[in-house]
C-alpha cells in the first residue's frame, strides 16, 4: 500500500474505503487495518480541530472589527 497524503476529511474517507477493500480482498491483515483506521481517526480529529481553530480565528477577527 502506497503512503497516503492526508490533507482533509475526503482523503481520510478514501483511505478508509481502500483499507476496507484491501481487508476484504485479504491484501492486508486485521492488525494492519486496525492501525490504519486508528491513524485515520487521529488524523480526522486533528483536521477537525484545525478547522475549528481557523473558524474561531475568523470569528474573532470579525468581532474585533466591530469594536
């Protein structure tokens, strides 16, 4: 399996789908699939937090502009 470049939730979904297909086709074992799924979950949380942080910064900029 090539190293994926994960930048957003769509990339995570693609990797999860590929992992499931590889698992069903016996191309990877359960332990590797679990590791990939765990990494996807972690990456998803990081992406979510970064997106929330960006939105908060934008709202703070708007709020400061109104003062």
